[in-house]
């Protein structure tokens, strides 16, 4: 879907400053002239703030005049004055004649005035005085007709003559109702501007407003307005690090991320994907480059060193690089005067810092590559002298110095730093160090070190959530292994799992086959365990239970021969996982407590995450939703403590499913977006597909079938659709598709797809069997419904959730209220809110009258309305009417999420005044489809016209303009 960043966004985070401007305008009406100087850094929003104040003044009856300075027009005399006052002398002839009568000197500035141009006086100074007085007279006369608001933007670039005129006007019109608003950049001092401000400060008319960077909440609000939706948390963190609270930079960075494809739309939300952030936006780079290039020559070398240190450095360390302290202090003083750097005293140490994060980036980019290397080498030597134990800082400069430093010294530092970063779970840093160490080893001819370093790089890339880089490194490490079959096989197996997470299932299977083939005939060792464990996981994902069990047996034999304690627990994890996916819930549940105890003892977050997948689903099916949630919460906490984002994806997903089953659907939807966002950011395409599937389930149950299908399509486009290769992903997506068909097209249409879903060994087998039984009952296929109930019962009476679903289905088949009563009680005890309510509705259908059905229906409607499960809520109300009861009224206020993605797009465009044909062209759909969407919108929201819809969009939809 094509996406754009909204060009027009509201002014955010400037309420206090705008209020001060409006108050000044109010005082002008009764107290005479006032001057407001709005100062701030480039891009900080001075112009937008002043323009908002001018609009407010115009709405309050002021005549608004505006002009602006420009760097290419500073040598045009009186240019800003002419631009500002031109509207006064270009009105109706009679009005202009009255305004300029007797002010002939104005003809020196404006052509075509109904006054005679005065003869030269032969005294330039006197002519200038008379011109100033004529301008003063014009403005005075105009102010008598009504208050004036004069905005001069970018005063730092105004010509000197205009500055003098404005000073003359302020002094000469102190008793007139005139508001002067001047905007000016800080850090770009100019003598004439400073003299004007100094003179104004001596009077009582000046108000100075400094516009500072936006806070985090305001940056979030601005990003929300730019995107027209909630920004992802990763984007807000990125903006906090780079934009520095400058609105222009926020806008340009967001636009650059959208243009580069790093920031994309996924369903209702935006997602910041994996990889580096977008390059420096050109507008931002040009603006900051101009500031840097205008610096005095003495300041540039100091700024360059600051940039090499990442924009922040202590005085002691900076002095090690800039040997001449006089040069250093002069440069710092000039940078501070230009508002490009500041200083702080922290714990007794003087620290210098550039005033904006992007300034350091631009200054660094302006340095030639050779100069960067030399300065980084000097910085590395300085760190070695002053803080040799700071391996992180040392490695940073050694990496950037490249070939300037001796390769032997570089290699030692980088290799140690890579291992330290791996231990600290800093994946990106470890990968950068490992990559640089490989380059140093190559220069040294240390081919003996390349294999281990490349494996280090692969592991670091996995840790950083970069499966593409990990795959490439693992395969390179396999090639470097040469005749070492064991190492080569282990590397290829790891490459296979990286391929799988990227969605390249065919390549993953091929790699695993090669690894297994390479180890054939080799005595058992740890490598056999790595390859066999990967093959077990692959067989489970394929849904090949026989192969999975055979490989687990092989894994058990290898563990007995060569395995560690961790390998033994890993085999147990796979055994429990196989029991769940194979439908042997009894065996799986029997091993849960022991498995949890063993994984807790090992304190291994990777193994804990792997175990939690099956433990969660087994405990959930065992009827203890609270304990299942606790397992997922514990795994998430462990992943976060370990600092490995890739390990957070699955626990987040499981918590989303807990919210789904537990009737906390808004929380489930929020978690699903968190899953997609995180998975995209760390390159886990498979995890993103599961997150989209969870969204699809929620949307289907809410009756938003088109949106549910779009989630399935997005997941399959991103991960692929290989039902014979990765059943765990495809079966969940297939389940969403069956729910859509069942809800939209009816039981008869859903029966075949539901049977195919069950035959394909779905991950959520009990849910799939319940859907098959429901479809069969609706299609009057009692035999298939009974078979589905039998299979649910076969999972075990002690397995509460399937047993409850079996009783529910059996009660519908036999029309037995007792079975439905038992099912309702079990589902209620397990906390399965949605299923419990549906079972209650089925029980109501079997009871003709009495207080029971009335109470059940009231509870059902309330719960279903709270979940926004529209189809089932409508069913409950229909049952209520059928029993002669007054149905519970629908909620009076419809939440914005009641509109589908496409309906919301249509509504927003209609609110902008577009016709149906224009909306169709904008969205690349037919005009008839637009009409259908509008009919659905009107019916859903209870609206009767485009005017009412426009009002709804403006008042109710977030991010409207």
C-alpha cells in the first residue's frame, strides 16, 4: 500500500509560547505597540509559531502583514519593509490615496502611488529621515483603521536598511495598536540585529520568547500527526536519538524513513523494520552544513574532533588530541557563541557536547575519509593513554581508523572487544568489532584466525537480530572450515535456522540436508547434536510428527553419548513440544513441571524461550490460563534481562494469545502490533507472520473480515505460503481464513476448508476441531460434527480446554442442556471468556423461557459488546428478540476501531472534500467500491450525510487534520 507523510500537521508542544503571543496581541489593543522576538535554533518551529499567532490576530480583527529575510536578498535595500507594507498600498485606489496623501517620499519605495515623487534634497541623510517618517506615517494611518500585526520572519537575514526602519517604527509608534513579531535564529549573530535587540530591551515594549526543543510527548504527538496513526515505539526512540526535539528534523526524518521503506504500514499501524535508519535528509543536511561552513576557521578543527568522538567528549580527552590548549579553548568558545556546542561539569570533569545529535553527523560527513581515519587514530591513542580499560571506546576509534593504525595492535583490541560485546549482549557492536577484526587479520595474513572470527561475527549478527547477515557469516565460516567436517556442519545448520527465520524455508531444508550428509560416518560429537536439534525443529515446523519423533530418539542417543546437561534438557524440550504438536496432550502435560524446573535451574534464556512455547500451550489447554500467562511473562522477563530482542518475540506473542483466550482483546491487539513491530525490527519474518495471524483472529471475531484477510495476505506475502514446509505458520493463517469464511459465508462454505485445516495437523488443534464441528453442525453434517467431538474427547478429559470444547460441541449435537451447562462451567473456570459466552448463547437456544436465559443474554451482550465481537453480539440480540425480551441497546459511542482500515481511509478522504470518483482514484479502487464502503460506514456509525461523516472524522478519529 502506498503511504505518504501528512504535509500539514497541527502545531504541537507550543501552547505556552502561543499563549504569550496572543496575550501580547490583546495588550496592543489598549496599551499601544508591542514587540515580540521569537528566537530559536534553525528548524525549531519559530516560523510556524509566529504564523499561528498571526492567524489568531487576524481572527481577532487585526490586519496582518508579513515579510521575511532571505540570505540572497541581504543586499537589497528596504526589501523586507517593501514586502511587509505592500498590501497597504495595493488596495482600492481611494483607500490608498487616503493612506499616502502627503507622504510623497513613499514613492521612493513603491511605484504607482497617487503622490508626486519628491525632488532630491542633495542630503542623503535627510532624504533617509524623510523616508523613515513617511513609512511611519503610513503605518500610523493604517493602525487607526484597526490594529496591525506585522510579522518579520528570519530577521537575521533582513537587510540593514529594513532593520533601521523597524527600529524607527517601534520608537515612533509606541502609542499605536501595532504588534511587531520578529523571528530570529540563535547562534547566527549579526551586529545590526544585536543592536536592534539591545535598543528594544531598553524600552518597555519587548517580550522575548525562546523556542526550545520539543519534549518526548510533543515529539510523539508530532509523529502521530505526520503519520496519521500511532507511531511505533522504535520510531520514537530513534527520533529521540536523532531529531533532538527539532520539529523540522522530526518531519524530515519520518519522511525519509517512509521514502526508504524502513517505515512501513502493517494493518492499522506503522512498523519500523530491521536495518539502519534512513540517511540524513537533504534539507536537514543542507541546513546544518550551512551552519558549520559559516564558522570561523579556528572553530572547525575542534568541531571535527568533537564529531570524531561522537559529539561528546571530556576536556581531558579532547586536550590529548588537540595539543594546543589555546586553540582548543578558542575553538570551544566560538562553538558556544554559535550555539553549536555547550559544556557541562559532571563529577568534576568538564564535558563538551554538540548541541544537536545530527550536527555531529554532518560535521563528520564533511571530513574527508583520510582525515577521519587520522583523527580516529589520534583518538584511539588518546584513549590508550588516558583510559586503556575502556575497551568499547577504544574499539570504536580503532574500527574507524582502519589502516592508519598498525594491524597487529588493531587485531588484538578488536578481537577482545568483540568477545566482550558478545558477553554483554551488544550484538551490533560485537558484529562491527568482529568484522573489523576480520579485516585486520586479513592484513596480517592471520588466516588461522578467520574461521573463529567469522563464527563470532555470525553469532553477533544473530544476537543483533540480523538473520541475513548471520546466514552470510555462517556460510562463510563453513567455507573457512575446510576439512573440518564437524565445524562446517555446525555452521551450515546455524545458517539453515537463520534462513528459516527469514522465510527462506527451501534453502533452510537444503542446508540441513547438507549438514546431515557431511556428518554421516563421523563419530558422534557436539556438532551432531547441533544439526540433529535443528532437524528436530524443522520436522516440527513441517508438521512431520513421525520424523520429529524419530529425530528426537536420535537426539536422545546422542545426548547419552556426548551431551551436556543443557543438551539433555534441550532433548526434553523437544520431546514435550512434539507431544503438544502431535496431539498427545496427556504426555506433554505430564512432563511440564519437570521441564520447567530443569530450565529454571539452567538459567538459559534461549532454552527457556524454546520451552515456553510448548509449556504455554499445554498449560493453556490444561485449563489454567493464569499459569500459562505466568510462564510467558517469566520468559519475557528473562529475555529482557538477557538483552536479546529476538528472544522477546515469542513470549510477547504468547501473552497476546493469553489475552485473546482471556477476553482481553484490546490488550491482545496491542501485543500483536508489538510482536509485528519487534519481529520486523530484528528480522524475524516468521514472528511477524504469527503476530499478523493473531490480529487476523481478533478481526475475524469482530466481524472485520476484509481486514482479517488483509492480515493473512500480508503475512503470506512476507513469509510465504508453504503448507507442506512450515505448518506452524501456515496452519494458524489457515485457521484465520476458515474463521473468515465461517463468519462471512456460512457453515456450508467453511466445512471443506475446516476439514482441510484439521487434516493438516494445525498448531491450535482444539480450536480447529471446534471450528470443524461448528461448520459441520451448521451444514447439518452430524457425522463430521460427532467425529470432531470424539477427537476433542480423545485428547483427554483431564485436558480441560479440549474437554470443555468437546462437551460444548456434544451438547449442541444432542441438544443436551446438561452437557452445555458443564461446558459453560469448565470454560468459565478456565477463564476462556469468549468461548464461555458462545456456549451460554447455545444454551439459551435450548431453553424457551425463564429467568436463566434472560440473565445469560444480558451477560452475553455486555461481554460481546465489550469485546466488540459484532457478529455474535448481533446473534445475542436476535435471540433476545426471539424470546420476547427487550434487547440491550448498542453502545452509544462507536470507537474508531469499528471502522476497517479501508473504511477509515475512505472516511478521511471524504472529510477532505473529495468526491467518490476522486476517492476511488486516490485509493486505486472502483467508484462502486467507494459507494459500498460509504454505505457500510453510514450504517455502522449511524450517520446520514457526508457532512455528518466529516464532523465524525474531525471530532473522533485520531490524527485528523
